[in-house]
């Protein structure tokens, strides 16, 4: 992806969800100073541009090819969920909160600013972290050991919490006009909505794999 070197930091922040986290790590200004090409900005600050590009490429290359997870063993699907979604959400939400707070601070007087988004994301982070910990510490070990009748109660609780996550996503969509950028949105705002769209898609896929595949299999008569 040699073309990344010659693209501006603003373009990369806009087009690659999660790139703002990389730029923040290297203290590269992707908002006001985002018109610089990546290689020029890195050279000025004495940074390793190869390392920066590698980090960006990792974000681009993350999506996995389509797979029918119904054919997977429960333990394999659980490992996929932990790595692809639990870890991803723990990376996404702190950056989303930081970006949302910045947008609200700078553009809070605009009628199209998603006022309240920062607090909503903080609440989602708290609920998701509690939810994922319960899965990691209680439900997933039960399923990995062969499910059994004890799995029915925890699954019912997780499915109820999934419904609450769906309601939170609906509120997120309402706050952001279906994650639609307004005219004249700055680079930070663009980065925020790009990462929000990815987070929404990831959480929906996460819930689908659990409700419709992992939990459904664990509740089959021969398992539960």
C-alpha cells in the first residue's frame, strides 16, 4: 500500500476507521494540520513512517473473508468472538468517546452537532464491558465445557442485554442522523462518524453470531 505514503493525514483519518488512534499515538495532527502528506509529516517529526504505514495497513487488512460459522466448533467461534469483537470494542470505544467529546466541545453550538453522544458512548462502554465480562467469565466457559442445562439462564440474560444494546444503537443512530455527516464537517467529525459506522456494524454482527449461532447451538436439546 505504497499509496498511503503520499496521501494526506486528513484523507487517511477520514477513510480508514481507527486511523485516528494511530495518529494520536504518534502525535500527528489529523485535524488542523491534516493537509500534510503522511511521509512529509513523519519526516518533519523524525518518525518511522514505515511503522505508521504498517499500523494503518493492519487496520485496512483486518476484515476476514466470509465464513459460515455454523460449521465451527463452539470453542472456535468463541475465540473468534473474543478476538474479533470483544477486543475490537475495547479498542473502538475509548477512541469514539475521545472524538465525540472533541466534536461536542468545538461544534456544540451547531444545531446538527450530536450533543449527548459522548455521554451515550460512555454508557454503552460501561454496559458492554459488564456484558462481555459476564460472557468471558461465566457463559463462554460453560459452553466450552459442553453447555448443559446450566447454560439456559445465562443465555437468557445475555439475550436480554443484547436487546438493550440494540436500543442503544438505535439511540446512537438518532443522535447522529443515521451517522450522516453534515455539510462542512471537520476531519475529527469525519473520523468519528467513520469509526461509529464500523462500531455499529461490528456490534450488530457480534450479536448475530452469539444469538443466532453460538447460543442457538448451545440450546439445542442434545446440548442443553
